[in-house]
C-alpha cells in the first residue's frame, strides 16, 4: 500500500505536522452484483487473468461464471465481469 502525506496544523505551535495516512488503492472485482477486494499481491495477475484471480478470492463465484459467456471491462478501480448470455426482463 502507498502512504500519503497529509499536512495538519499543530494547535499549540500553528506549524504543519506531517501525518502518514494509508491510502487504499486496491482494485476490486464486480461480478454478479458482488464486490470483491483484490489483495495487493494479486493486482498484477488481475490485469492478465481476472477469472483466475476471482477463483482465488471467491471460488464459488468463479464456479458460477465458469462455462458462461462473459465480458470483462475495466471501469476505474473496478474490473467488471458481465454475463453476456444473461436475459433480463
């Protein structure tokens, strides 16, 4: 994870004091209405093979998608997995 420097003012001296704040820059998978955080160690693999990452973090959801016609899109921090064979209505 990356650390971000946030400046605040010390109440007594009125000087800037640096405070480290953890910034969550994790990618997420959004599939079948479920949002799953991807561990930092798997983020590189996520770009190459999102289904393999999904099978490691949520095997049950990966089994539901296996054999289905799907589309994968990147939208900001999200990898969105759509079932293209799903029928609505």
